[in-house]
């Protein structure tokens, strides 16, 4: 049970809420979204909307989990339920039925709730005017925002702002400042250790726990800053953007990158039953699978990482950005470029030989860019197996590359690159084996870690500590 809904008050609470209603009036719901769909609003005292994952999906078919991920990335802000159903391979009626069964609400309700909760955060933490809050949250108008917010919270936006607490408001010294809460532990040192050697020169920096990067909004450049160390139960973001319209989707990128919506507690509980992984999880309970800011950017980085060290891949990525990325003006702190998109990198498919990497690898990046443009590869594909099939159909992409892209860009929680040299070394070290395991042996052993094999892989990589092995061994074909 995640939340308790009280029939006599119409409110749902966290289990630790100090309110003590009569048990006969209390009903359990698996997640806040299910309670909201049943007509309950979040408690103003314990604020379950701030402290709990809104949507829980347990034992659902992969397309349902994929559809939830698409909604979280803003898919239903641009398309309707029919398009979502087509995207995941269901009829609209079947998708709604499965959402009711496994999520407790329809896809459209999940999307409306997502926008309303983000609006609530802006109402609490900023002094933005109502039209700006509405646009930033993905609403078409203040009137639409008011209708949906009142449906979810039973208060108008103005009433919610009037109820905010003094410590909710964040001091602003330029830019939009927001809290990014998460549930469960977060291993910040491990997160920064992962990021630091992989930062793309001219696009990203990490100094004293402050991560910065460039991005493009509505055709104009901007910068986000994320404090990774200063707060116990949340990260803090400052966005310097040309417009705050649909900034909800940029926040979703941050949550995707750092795994802030991952249910790491449940995953750890499952993996800790395995004798090999139990000590690793005990040592690093807050370790999470780190993704990337942009799915295409992440996929390009994985391809560059074929058969080279992490440091070598970072250097090559920096050269690619300098040659093909858009140069910015007036930027500081080493942030001078935007990462090139598919349109900028598609010409590499023609076989240019001066990219600072093997010619065939540059052609693979170009082939990926072309495939993304013409939709032969959908990096937002809801079915991880389908995404792998799309990727391996391209020249120069084999199983390792497809698995790591699916893990880090697609955030498939069960992706496991059995051909990874680092993982094989880690497994041999942990088992005391004198020889590296075969891919078949490692694949068989990993079945015990389903459906959290991506997190298992992250723990195996983390156990290597100081190694700087090539990130894989076979896919540069």
C-alpha cells in the first residue's frame, strides 16, 4: 500500500501522515494517481504529491510501462490517446483497459495529473504569473489549467498559491529555480563519478557538485544548472531559458537522465536476494542507472564508445561537437556549443573521413541520424525489444551497442549488455574466476536479476572502481 484514501474527507495521505481517521473509512491505493482517479485529492499536511512516485506500474506488460514512460516525456501534450495506442501496438480501448488494470487511471488522466502536479510545483515555488505557469506546465490556457488543477487538487490555482508555506518559495537570483524531489536513496558520489569522465566538452561541465549544460528551446539556446549535492531529498535546478513554455518537458529530461523516478528501493530488495549482488547493493544502495539528457545524443555517445576507453570517447565526442555543433555566443563557464542533432550528423553517412574517429564509426552515426529522421529508428519506442531490432538493423550497430542505447537512452530497466568487457571482468573478479565468463554463461546467470538487470549491470560496473577498460568489444564492425 502506498497511499491511504479517506472516504469521509476525500483526501489521500502518506502512511506516515499524522492524521488518524477511523480505519473503516480508509481505503488503500497502490499509487497517488489511482487515488486521484478515484476522486481523492492529496493531503495538504503530509503532501504525498511531493514525496511519492505518482505512478506505480507493477508486473504490467512492457507496452504499458513504455506508454507510461512516453506520457512522462510529454507524448500526450502533443498527441492523443489514439496515437499513443498505435505507438505501443494496442487499440485505444485495450490500452485504456490495461491502464485501468495496472495503473489505476486512463492514459489521458495520467497526462492531466502530470501537468497539474507540475503547475502545483510552480505555484508553490515561484512567483510566476498564471499565464506563464500554464504555458510552462503544458496547458493551452489559464482556463484549462484552472479546470484540471481544480479537478486534481479540489482548489483553484489561486487558492493553492495562497496556501503555500513560506519555506516552499525558492529565492530566485535569475532563471527559474525548482526542486526535483526523488524517492529512496541517491548515491551522489557515484553519480558524479559516472558523469565526470563522460562530460561532453563545450556542452557540459561539473564543478563542485553543480552540473551545467546547454540546450535548445524553441530554436534558441539556454543553460540549465543542477545542484547535485546541496539538498538531502531533492536536486535543485536553475533554468536560464529564452522561454518557460513547456519547461515541464525539460524537467522530464533531467529526471530521465538521473533516474529520479526509478523505484530503486524495490529493485534493491529484489536484487539483494542474490548472493553475488547483495554486498554490492549493501555498499551502494543509492546507485541508479544514469541515462542521458537527450536520447539521440546518448545513442551517439554510445556508438563513439565502441572499442575505445571512456576518456578516448569523450575526446572524440568533443571533436564532433566542435565540428558539427552550433556555436553559441555570450556563454561562459566553458559552455560554447549545442550538441549536434540528427540533421547535423546525417551527412556523416556519406563516409567523410576527417571526424577524428574510424570512418565506419562515423558512417554508423550518420546512418543512425538518417534512420531517426525517417523514423526507421524510434528512440522513444515503448517496446525495448523492438528498439533493439531497429538499432541492430543499422550498419555498425551490434548487440552491445543496442543494449547500452536501450539501457541509457531508452531506460529499459532489464537491458543487460552481456558482451561488455567491464561487466565480464567484474563478474570474474566477484566470483574468483581465472577466466572471463562467456556471454552465454553471463546471460544465463543474469536471468536471476530480471526485471532489474540494468541496475545489476550498473552495480557490476561500479565494482570495478579504477578500471578504464574499453566500453565493449565487438560492435565496431
